[in-house]
């Protein structure tokens, strides 16, 4: 998977880092690399909604490397 080709709202499957469990996520946006920082991808995972507080939208960040290795198109 190439993170640079994802569009807002794309439904993808991501695999957890330390297990075989897979989760559905929705791509929100990609923040390109700048000023020595790596590019990051902002995702919304419905399974993470409400974990920190009732208003928590379930937003998480992944690097381009992680998303390209652990992500799949639905």
C-alpha cells in the first residue's frame, strides 16, 4: 500500500503491531515530512472510539513505513 495515494475517507484494514488482529480504519489525512520530521498519517479507528473519554473520536497516527507494511485496502 502506498500512503501517498490514499484519499480522505478511504476504508483500510490495519494489522496490530504485536499480534495478528486486524482492525478497520478510515484514512483522514497525511501530513508530509517537513523540517526533519517524518511523514505521518492520521487515521480514525472505530474500535478506539471512547477509550480515553466519551468524546474521544478514536484518532491515531501511523508513519508511512508502518502504514505501507501493516495496511491493506478493503
